C-alpha cells in the first residue's frame, strides 16, 4: 500500500499544480451527535479552512441509530470518525478501513462507580453490575476484564454487564454499580445530576493499562487507489488539523461554534464549553499523524489478556502516514 499511495500522491500533486480546485465535496460521518468532541471539524468549516483548501465539507452527525462503519461501507461518507478498537475489529471482520489521521492523542474513557457500592480497586468489580456501551465501544472494557481475568458472564465472582444506553440513569437509579463515562461528557452529567466527586470512584482506562486510541479518521482502503480521493483527503486533513489547533487555543469560541451547528438545541453552553476544555487535553500533543507506538500499544491491548481477544492477529495495512505526510509537510 505504501508504494501505491506514493504513486497516487505524486499524481495528485501533479493535478493540483496545474489546476485551481473547484469546491470538491467531502462527507464526514461523526461518531456521535454534534458536540465539542468534534469541534475541530466545525471550527475548520466556520473559519473557512475547508474553503481555503477548495473543499465543501458535509459534517454528518451520528447518533444511537448510526453506525459510522456501515455508513462508510455503504458509500454514505468519504471519511468517518471511530475509535481504533472498533475500527480494527471491523477490519478483522472484513471491512477494509484504514486510519489516515489520529486527532486524539489520549483516551478519555473511564468507568465511574458509586463509592457506596464498596468498589475501591478494580478487583472489587467482581460480583458487580457494570454499564457498558456496545456498538464497538465495548472492546476496551472487554480487554480490561480479560487482563484482570474477570469473567463477564454474570456468574459468581464475575461482572454482570448491563448494556448501557447513551445516558447515565443506571448509576443514578441503582441499576448499576458503575457506568461507562468519558472525561468530557457523561462524568459531568453524573455530577450535574447531584452526585459529587467524593461519591464516586473513577478508573481511567489509560491508568489501568488499557490505553487504546479513540477518535481517528478512517477511510475505505479501496478509495486510497484513487488520486482524486487522496488529494481531497490530504486537503481535508490539513484543514481539519488547523481547526483542531484553533479549537485548542480558543476553547470557548470553539464551543460556541459547535452550539451554532447543533440543530437539536439540546446542548447547554456551559456543558459544551466544559467539554471543549476536556477535549483539548485529549487532542493536545497530536498534529494528526498517528504515532506508531500508540498504535502498537492499542493492538497489544486488543490481542492480549486471555482466550477471547478482541482481535486475533496483528492487522496489516490498517493505517498509513501518506496522507498526513503530505498534509503536514
């Protein structure tokens, strides 16, 4: 793939040198609804960074009924945002998706537990009910439990997995001892609902040795043989990373831009600004290029920890630097 992309990039630069780009269309499928988690893309659009690259970008919000990988596979988007565990699992199952850029450097995934449940360490999770997101988001949790040799079948000394929806009601209503949360979103929903930080015991996945990569940009491998597509992705990544760096440096303004694009009107200004502050901590340190060491750590986590790994073999061709090399140099 590396040699193919080198050839394609050379062709694309030749095309770019002799023409003025019309507004080339790019459809981006988000992993979730419009919120500060995706601020960099909305900022890039609002500030004209996509326009400057000759791009017309359609940002497609996600939601509980939207599977980004299926949208990408069906041709409904040119590029999608996904977590690497989900993307690599999809690739092993036959969907040839490739990481072309990595916007998040750090993980925001946590397990938030009620202190009155008696949980103080991960080993105390045995016998407890744990809220877990599915649709590809369960893989970090399953890898962690596998590493701890804790079964998830609900038997004695195992955890009982509660298929968690997109809210935090199970921990508020006593249906679960712990729920899945992000540093930038659900944790604060719990706090806003009336519990205090002192009421909670929080396990950050990164601190538990389950540091898997989250939001990255993925495309269908077949499209990387198309010079015009590669050229669009180079320009898209370059403009997107400008948007992300602007958002990091201007978090309140970025949050307001996100709110202006939220047709649902369900997000509060306070929550979006707080979220953007936390998101900036996760994108800090990334220029968009995937760090191979971060990738290898994610793969090792997904392959390790027992007889039922998330992926069974090291992926080949699951990422490329060709797009970011061209976009950032």
